[in-house]
């Protein structure tokens, strides 16, 4: 009986010491590790956001240029085949005719 009580007290003391170790020492290590990781992620996203601003500005300038100069003038006009009128089965215009009729302003 005396050995059983001795074993139970040793187990309880070991459990308490382990819980204290995990709660204090490992918590501190966890906080340090993930604080550094959070700072790295924050720096990464700030850099990406700065790059995104530059990219959006570049695309806006390109879009403005296309609107000012006309997007159709930068395309090459290749006509594949020559159908003078649409087929009798449908009343829609052919793709070739639609490309020819595009405005170039």
C-alpha cells in the first residue's frame, strides 16, 4: 500500500511538473516562433500590396492607351474564307462578316 501511494504521488508530481513546463516554457517558445512568422507574413503582404498597386497602375495606363488609340487598330485583321452571305439555315451573319463590319474608331 505504501508503494502504491508513493507511485501515485510521483505520478501526480510528474504530471504537475509537465503541465507547468508545457504551459510556460513551450508557450513562450511558441509565441516567439509565431510572432516572427507573423512579422514575415505582414512584410510579405505589404510588399505584395505595393507591387499590386504598381501593377494596377500599369494596367490602367495600358487600358487608357487602348481607349485613346482604339483597340481595333492594334489587332491584325485576318480573314479566313470569303462567304458573301449567311447560310440559308440561319439568319445570323458569319463571323468573317462581323469582323469586317467592326468599327475602327
